[in-house]
C-alpha cells in the first residue's frame, strides 16, 4: 500500500488509475475498526483502485476536548489497511488540506437536514464535515464514495452536497457493523470504561425495541419510552427520534412515510455515541 501525504503526488497516481478503471474512496478519521474495513472491502469489490484517507478534521469538532481525546493509533491503522488490500492511504497534514488562505468554508444551504439531531446538539459540526468532504472530493475526484449508514445524517447531507455541487461521484452506503452484543462499532468505544462498555448495548436494544413497536404506537410515546430506557445511571440520552429517511423531519406515525429511521445520540459516561436503525424502507 502506498502512503501519500502530498496532494500533487496523490493526483498523479489517481489520474493514471482513472485511465484504466474506477477509483473508490473511503474517507475516515482513523482509529480504524472492522466497520471502516468493511467500507474498504466494499470499494475493492466494485473499484479497481481503493483510496482511504485518514484525516482528523479539526473544523468538525465543536468540542475541543473531543478533538484532543480522539484516538490516533496510526501504526495500527496502517497495518489494518495493508491487510485489507487498500491500495493507497492519503495521510495529509492539516496544512495540506487547508493551506493558508483556503480555510474559508463554502456555504451550502441544506435546508432542515443539517439543523436537526446532530446539527442541533453539535453546532458547526456539519459545516466542518461538509467542508472537509467537499475538499477531499476536490482532491481525490473518486468515481465512488463509500460511507457508513452508522452516520446516517452525515450521509444524508453528503448526498445533498453531491447534488448541489453536481459531482459525478456515486455515493455508496454501507451497513453498520456491530459488536456481538449489538453495539455499533465506533472509534470512540475504546474510551468506554469496562462497566459502561457492557451496558452500552442498551442503545442497540432500544433501537430494535422501537423497531418492533413502531407499527402500533404513536411515535412521541415510543420516543419517550425509548428515552426512559436509555436513562440509566451515567447514561444521558440527547435525542431519540423517528424521522423521514430523506427529509429527516420528525414523524408521528408508522403510516407517515415509506422510509423511516430511528436515530439516537447518548452520552455513556464521557463518551458520546450515535446509532440508528431503519424502521421501514419502502422507498419508491
Ligand atoms: P469516521 O472515521 O468515524 O469518520 O468514519 C469513517 C466512515 O466509516 C464513515 O463513513 C462512517 O459512517 C463509517 N463507519 C463508522 N463506523 C462504522 C460501522 N460501525 N460500520 C460501518 N461503517 C462505519
């Protein structure tokens, strides 16, 4: 696997690869786990060249403490990527991605989808996320972009951004990989204490409970009950919502949409975890 830090070097390699095949791109913030690797594998199954980036983007951390504590096990990440068959790791410094004078954010109008849920609780987060994905897509110019359902709101916004910017890149959504007890794999899980790690599976259990009960219960009552289930000692749910999978607008009943998703964010001790489950998917 090639490791490239400079944009000019990367672009030479990619334009060569694009002459003969498809380039797949998996952007990450490192601290890789099997969930990330599943995206690499998916890219390798349909593209002839797979690029992964590791870049802990400072502009999407609304909490400086979160940025400081974000795990950065780069040697391990490189080993995992090599074993996965990834072709190239793009590992830029902050100054390479945001050279002086280029930090100005492009202002996208996403309407409602970046204001609710994560957008409400992490102000500025999606501005930073959209800025870095837009910048990375400018740099890499991939044919396909692989992202996880785990960050459902993020990929909804990226889908909107691809449309606004009229990019040709195809967004490929990959399923959430989970630990054996259902906890969604996340780079943040290593920061959980042993006790709280054991209890954290309540998040997935609550999502599956909501899915089982969604057809027959009013959604506000369902969400309130889910919220209560999550309110264990040292757990602090921020939201539990059932929304339309495209507009992310809150729904009242199972019949209100053909595409319904339950999204949750919950503090577990000092670690903030997010997860979601598709409740109904009859997209036309
Ligand atoms: P991150 O490094 O957390 O920014 O994530 C990089 C990419 O990996 C994003 O597209 C995430 O949605 C995806 N991802 C994170 N966790 C998982 C998981 N458990 N299963 C599948 N994809 C994931």
